[in-house]
């Protein structure tokens, strides 16, 4: 460093007085000043630290900027300059540093967001899926990173392996990462959402809709006969048959509660919170559906879940029904029986589209039309579902005339 005295001395020192070589080799204890209040402190025990003297809101203080072995001279200068600018603008670099240390990891932030959003999800399944997909695909790669340190490259590393293999899952993971990042932005831990900046870096997915495999309606009767004579558990067989007879979604049957059932009037009233459209839905029960529910009540307690699983207090799992269908030798999805019903209604009856759609608990997508569509076609649906049951019982090939 020539003849320049690098000790404190009380003298004003020129900016960038240090060199990288000097920082690397100096061993004598002392304080060696650079610019913007930055100096290198070397202690008698050999410990070394970057320190910045700075005035924050009228108060003199010192900020530790790290060890020279980890923080280079150029990095220390950059930080010191940023701190000085922030302080001159009325900010508090010390507070900002504390907040940065307090920032959550991505996993911690994700679990926090999960808890915040849990009350807004329609059901427990959606809430569980939010965190389970992140546990599977995101946490192993970015879970331990500070939420403010996650980059677009990190998000890309999470999504690339599944983007084409599991497109729907990948899109949901990206959306959920984005939700967490938006929350981090709102908390001041970052300025951007890296999940929004990767669209051009990912290949185009095949957006062709993958329909669930369905059984032709003419083969559903044979399936039911196979189901009834199988060695599966009684509750599982009854639940699956009710799914088919009522053209219901699997979860609507598996989570059914006895408080929803009115067997005397043959009405099953599903509460809004259990419906995909978040709207209460009445289901007319055919004679065979009443028989199924009566059997279930006799086999169970008649309270709580209509179709309890093997674990006390827990419903049958979706996998239980899917597995049974496959074990019976049918390569179709449980959800596909709704397609079987819809196709039967289209081809074998003169049922108006609105009635069959209401039977599937589908909502009117056109807002203007929905504002006037107040009827749920309940009596027409009652006749439709009774005819569906009769069709499955008789293998009738005749067109069923409703009304």
C-alpha cells in the first residue's frame, strides 16, 4: 500500500484505498479503511471482519458485513454503498438486515401460506393437495432456500422434470409456487415472482384434453352384476353402485353423511361446501338407491359417514374404489361412469340437456343465462334417475321417453 497509513489516525481516507491483494495478505491487527465508512478489522487472534461505520437516522453505528474469506472486497464495497444510499434516503440498513435474516425459507413460507388459505378451500382434499405436491416436487430442491433467494432457475429446476410427463401436476405446482412468491412480495421479502418469468423457458405442453376412460352405457349392467358378485367389502360395493346409480362424483358419495339423507322422501341433500360448484344440490333417489342406503344403514351405525372406511372415522378412499374397478377387470375410471350416464341420456332418452346437466350437478357457465335459470329440474330428474336405474336392471334397448 506504499506510504499510505491504513490505521484509523482520525484522517479522512480516499475511496477505494484498499486492494484485494492487501486484504488477502494483511495480518497485523488494526482497522484498515476503504470508502463509504467501510473498513477491514483485523484482531489480535487473527479474526477478520468487514465493518461499516454509518449514520442511520442521526445515530452513529457499525454494521458487520461479513468475513473477507466469504465476502470479497468488491462485494463489501457494493454493500457499503447500498447501505449508505439507503441511510441517506432515510432508510434503515440495520433493520433491513435483521428482516432479511428473519425471512422464512421457501418451505416455511409455503406452510404458512397453506395455513392462511386452508379456510378458503372447498374441502380437505384440495387443502391437502396444495401442500403434498410441494412436498413431493418443490421442497427437495428449493425448500431450504430463503424465500427471497429463490430464482427463476430454481423454479425451472423444479418444473422441468415433470413439465411434459405430468403437465397438469406441473401447472398446479407452478401456480402454487407463484402463490407463495406473491405472499413473499407482499411481505417485502422479494420484489418479483419468479414463477411468472419462466413461461418462455418451458416447452409447450400438449393441451389436448385427456378424457377419463368410460364404460359404454350398454356394458354398465354387466359391470354391476360383476360388482355385486365380487368378494369386495360390502360398503365398498354399495358405495360404488350408488356412484353409478346417482351419476355422482366419487367424493360426493364417499363423504356422504347420514344427516344428508331423507330416505322417507327419497332425497339426498348435499351441502354446498361438499359440492364442486359450492352450491347445495338435491339428488332424487331411485328405489334401488334406497335399497343400497338401507343396506348400508343396517351394516353400519346409521350415524356419521354413510360409507366409513376401515379406519374409524375415516371415509373410503378414492383409491379403494378405483382399485376395485381395475380388479374386476375393467380399464375405466370411476369418474367415467358419469360419462356413461350422460351418453345414455343423450342417445336413449329425449331428456333436455339442462335436465341431464343438472343431474350431473353441472352449473350454467353463461352468467346471463344462470341469472334466470333458477329451477333444478328436480321432478324431471327424479324420473330420469329412476329410468337410468331401470335401464341398468333390464338391459333395455328401447328409447326411454321421459314424461
